[in-house]
C-alpha cells in the first residue's frame, strides 16, 4: 500500500494552513518558538524530548546538549567517530575520512550538504536564520 505524493502535499498544505505558516521551514521555526517557551518552563523530561523530536522530525539526540568547550572535548568526540566513520588526523591539523569505513559514505554526503548550505548563505540564497534551522535538523 502506498500514498501518492500529491496526497502528502495536500495534507502538508492543510497542516501548514492550520499552523498559519507557508512551508516546512516556517513550521519548524514556529515549532521551535513554541518549544522555547516550553523549555523555559523546565519541560526537559525524556518523554517531552521524544515528543519534540517527533514533531520536529529529528532524532531525540538532536535535542540533547553536548558540552564541547575545549579542544580536549572536541578530540574526545572525534575519537568516538573514529571507528564508525573512519575519522582520523590528517596532515597539518586536518581531519580525513577513510571512505572504506561503514558510515563514511553517509558522513561524506552530510558534509557535502553542509558545504552547499554554507555556500547558499554566502551567496544569499539562504538566510542565517534558515541556516540555523537547517543545522538544527541535523543535530545528533
């Protein structure tokens, strides 16, 4: 059983209309504003995070705060990615990816998307606010 693309578009149009927004980016911004109000009332319980992640269509881990305040913290994060994504130190302080590693292909695709988003910001195709929303959708 399947669902036609136009059916999905029609349902999304109705949802956006009920939210008073015009597209997914606007709906995410509106939802984030709502969650900001929620988070200010200390609703950071695990079930609340799951609900927010579902509404935002992001992994629950995207709503977790990872404290990386130093080079040591950043290095520890890179160590965690070494086996899964083939992250390794390269020449002159760069980072390389071993493309034979299982998760390397997806990581490379994500990095290319990031590069395109940054280029869109620099060219004016994407605003800083849209870029922040784009980044929020990938936090994990």
